[in-house]
């Protein structure tokens, strides 16, 4: 059931067997594993079912180093978390969703040429949990090979040798979490979701060996205590680290931070405007539907170029995937970009950055906007395919409509202890220190991208597709796809990780962490599927080790 914690008397204490902090895809997936069990479970969510500005303001933070997206845009304090902000149009534009893919086997390996790499288990170990996670996300089997899709769409590019290959992304609807998750938990008699419940501090015993409770507050002023036998933090890479660092009354450096590892190794997925591919034959725009985002057999899929694992080892490449988007001779009007920014701001209930400039861009390019709107709304043309919109291959006359492909890539970011979350001196409306992100793009990461680009140029020409003109990566990289990872990394050795292979914080008997913050490395693939697979693994561990601790 869902309850507004503000309806409890000020100063109340509530007790449960298991307390989950956060109701995003990870927290919801974990809570649903305990529906109908004998355990009394609570989920603490900072926001409500609908987004509200005062609560979302608690996601504010600061950053330094290389240019990075605002911290508040990477977090959503609302039931369902960031699933509310996923904007890929899936199921034939009927819903919003997100792309999914599992990490590759090499992503779990210790790579001698990549410092701090290596997971405590293999991809094979995680495969059963990947399948269960796929069921939750609504994306079917673990088959991501092009073999299963190319005959019904088009043939894959015929790369020779063992460098490039075509595999698939699958897309799942976001309503699986904030919609289906809400329905499931509302009907669960043993689970209580407290909305508007903000965790201020994790309280620990005198030697920090056990968590004794959580201090919780509502923005309206009430204060509460939540006690449980076991606790799971599922609030994302930024907030998981901030909560541990802010809980510093017993351990001055923060809980679990005896080795100064909490907050370190922050990772994301840089996105790269790789360049423009000019096909040798115009028929390329009609025969490569495999690389379009298409709804087929009740599933949205999209082909991608990736590097074979042996090529990654030989070339010492970070994970890398490339997508194709056809482009007309005329670039997208600034008016479209202005409208997109205003829509994003409206979804987040904020004033857009540089609003005056955006209005001027819209007014100055109104003719182009009206013409493109007519083509899209009346003629149903797919004018500007993007990471969030596909369907272009179903049109007639693409050989006359399009001039080139734009190649967009996303890459792995190497784990760097200097990329980190710390506590800012600024405080939020509840009096808690805001998070501060320090992030720099490593030169070795740029070198990996250069090597990947060189292979793309050579191979795309070799298969007769076209000439690839590369962009300067210093001007064409955005450091975030909002895929925050690291900060409470997993390792068997307490001197190298914050949590053990089961997700338990080293040295603390009843505190666990779930989600992307425990990733030792981040691959190139969107992290949600792996996050949920790890969450299901954690759920099994909690069920198997369910002997209660004394409150």
C-alpha cells in the first residue's frame, strides 16, 4: 500500500523487517520480490506519485571539472524514480521507455590494460538473473543476435574478419515500473510505501557494525524514525554515496568509508557524435531497416554496431556501440531544439535554461518549424530520427529524402577514483549537505575512441557502405546519458570496494546497496537491465539469509 508519511504523527517510529530506500526501478523490483512473504517491508520515497518542484529541488547539487549535466536532471525524486523521465518512444509510439541490453562477458573480466576492472563473478553467473530481469522489463529472451531479426527487417552489414559485428538493442516501456509497480505494491498487504519520506541520516551502533535506524523528514517539518532488521539503499549512484557520507556521527568519514572509497569511481556513458556517413549508393536508406528503431512482434528493437570481444582485447578498447540516424540535407532547425528544451523543462516542472534565447530561436525559425510540423503531422514523415525516435525505414522514397547517416556512439568510461561524489558545503531545504560531483574525462578514454573510430572508417568503406567523415571528439562528446554508476563499488576485498559480492557494505551487518552504484565497471550498454539483474540476485540472497537481527 502507498501512504503519505505526513499523515503519521510527528515523532512517530515505525518498525519493519526490511527497509528499502528509494522507489526507482531498482527499489520497486526489490520490493516486488517480497510481495506475499512473511516479511513486513517498507519503501521510503522522497517524492509523491506526481512530480512536485519543492521535492525535486532536493536533487540539486554542484559539479566541477569537465562540463557535465546538472545533477538535478539526472535524478527524479518521485515514485518510480527516473523511469518517469525515460523518453524513448516505444511500442509504435504508444509509450515511453528505455533501451536495454546486458553487459558483455568481457565487461565482467579483469582486463590487464584497464585499471580497477573486474567483477567478482562472470556474465554466465548473472545470466539467470538477466532472464528474470528481462521478464520484468517486458523484453523477452536474452537473444540479442541479429540472426533473430534481420530477415524480417533487412540484412546486417557484411563485415569481414572479427572486428565489428551487429547486435540488437531492445526497448521496454517505463510503465513497467511507475505503473505496474505501483499497482503491485498498492495491493500488497505486507509492503508499505511511504511517500514524501526523506532520509536524513543512517544511524549506526557505537562501533558502526550494525545499522540501528533511519532519521526521516518531510519537507512540511515532521520528523520520524524508521527501524528495520535490514536496510537496502536503492537511490542511485549519487544519492547512495551522499547518504553514506552524510551519516558521519559514528564514523567521521561516513559509513562504509574506512578506506576512502565511498563516492569514488563515478562513471557514466559518454555520448559521441561520431560523424556523418555518406553512402556510396542511395539505396542504403531503403535496405538498412535493421538499424532503425522498429516495433515488431510486440517488441521494439534496433540494430547497433559493436566490437567483437577479441577485437576489444586486441585493440584494448573500452565498450563501444554505434547507432545510425539518416539525415536530410537540411539540419534540424533551432526552433525544434527550442521546443524540445521547453518540453523537457515542462516535464521536469522547471524554467528552461536560457529561456529568452530559446524563444528567439523559435521565433526566428518559425517558417521552418511550421513546414516540418506539416511534414511530420500530416504527411507522417520521420524527419529527424534520434535516440528517442525511430521509424524512418518504413517510409517510401528514402533514397530521395536522405543524404547521409549521422553516427551516434556511446562508450564505456574507465573507472577513475578521482571521479567522485563528495559533500558540498551547500545545504538543501532539509539542512543536509548537497552532493558535489568532480568528473574529468581521461585521456586514455579518448585514445580508445580514436582507435574505435579508425576501425569504423576502415570497415564501413570495406563493406561498400560509404565514406565516414569523423567529427572532432573534443567538440562532439557529451559526458552523460544520465547513466550514473560506481561510487559504492563491489569487491571481495574491503580495501578495494565498498560492498561485498552480495551487495552488503563491508563491516556493517545489515546494510546493503542495490543499483548501478555497485558496478566496478560500466560497459557501454544502458545499465538498467544489469541493475535489475543484480537486484534480483540480492533479493535471493536476502531471502536465503533471512535470520532476523535483534532490533
